[in-house]
C-alpha cells in the first residue's frame, strides 16, 4: 500500500481535538494557569524526562521561583540544587541564563515574538513553538519526541527522526496538520496522544482518534516506525572518585566546570588514573562499592576512594570542606547525592575512621 495522503490538516486536528476534550491530560500543573513562564519551565523540564518525574520538581521550582524575575535573581547554586536529580543540567543553566536575559532585554516579560524566544538560551524551534502556542494561542508547529512518533506512524515516514532529511519531512507534516484555532489545546493534544496512546511500545491503536488513516496501523508498521537510532557501541569510562575526609569528618567538594558532564554542580573530585591519587592523600582501608551511571552517549563507572588528605593537597584549589548534611543542600549530581545519603545514614561513617586520623 502506498503512503496515505491526508486530505486536510483540519480533519486530523479536529479528530485530535475531540479526543483531547474527553481523554486528554487536563490536570498537569503547568496548565493552570497556563502562563508563558510555567509552560516554558515545563517544556524544558520535560525534555528527555517523563511527566511523573518532572511534576514534583516543577512544584518545588515554581514555589521557590514563582516568576522569571525570581529565577533571574537567584544564585545559580540555588537553581542547580532544586534541579539536582533531574539530570541534563545544561537545561537548568540555560533556564537561569534565559531568565536573566528576559529581565535585562525584555523588562521581565517573556517575549511573544517567535525569533526572540528562539534566541533565548536552551530554546529551539519546537520548544519556542510549544510555549507560544500554549501560552498565547499562536500558530506554530512542534516536533518533540512524542510528536515525532505520532507523525512518523500516521504519515508512514520511514527513517530515524534524528536524521536531517527525516526531521524536515516531519516538520512539514507537523505544519500541515495545524488547525486555524484552538492551538493551545491542539498542541497539548498531540503531545498527550504520543504520551498516552501512541506509545513507544504496545501503542493502543484501538483508542487512537486518528487510527483510521494511520499508515503504521494499516500496514502493521507500528514496531518499525519511527525508525531506530543507528546502533553504536556505547563507550565505557572509568574514573576515581575522591572522598577526601578531614579530621572533622568533612569532605572536600569542588564545582564542576560549566561545560561537560554535571556542569556547574558541586562534586567530589574525580581522577582519570590511579597514579594521581597519591598526590591527594593516603588511602584508607575501607572498601567502597563503585558507582555506575549512564549518560546519553556513554556509561561511567566511578570507583570511590576514601583518603586522608595531605597537608597541602587542596591548598591552591578552589573548593570547600563540607559536612555531608551541608553538601546535600547544594546542587549535586544524582549518583553522588545518592551515595552521600547512604553514607549519612551509615553509623560506621560517623565513627572514627582510619582515613581521618
């Protein structure tokens, strides 16, 4: 069967809007009120992250930073601390930078011009379209992960959506299906359809309002569309994580560089080779289990080493001695936070240590 042509974008949109009115997600916290600021926060938080994970972070974030001026004025440490555990920390840094630009260049009002929104740090074409469509009813297409899946299947577009040629085709599909009105509801509807019905695995086609002319359903291609990312071997990296403990039981923390993994967060020092450990101190006898963590493009294995610091080990380094309790109030990488919480709850950690005598 050849690719099915959609006669009018309105037909697709009308069916989707009717479905959304009855079955869509209307209780998401950023929908009431649906301001540009709240939609912006949600769109950034939802990048690569599920609604269930985002929701408690969103509530805490807007309670601490109720508008863009509060966010712009906050220290970056406060922003990263509230973001800690959500991952992809460049999103938080970009939010903070964008908030400061909105205050500086737009008098604290989120811009309504598409190009101006796209010019803000961390906001691309799809995110800008989602914000303006939902907050102001502007007619802009979006193409997030859920929408890519819906359109790939419904239009029968083969290939991996990360490929430029495929993405361009899906953008055309997304634009062609836009309704003339109800843009806020339509934008939420197509995202909801991908999140709740046209799911990655076991899509519920019998519940789909646009299944009648869905190429993937008709041609039994739902497991093949969208096309998969080309396979590649994930690199494995190993580093040593230093728990440099002073006689007071404090640990040495340093802020990560702004670029790279865990950018801008506070972290225990990491080393690439065991030969570097001796420059920091003398290792204790306490064995510590490794920390395994996966990033988008590689897997990381951290081997914690408890050390008695040498007198001048941190003399010329930028960092702070912190108790675990104090460190947990900072912006920390999720696996480091988890390990510190384990240590904080371990009575043996608070007992005299051979590494701190």
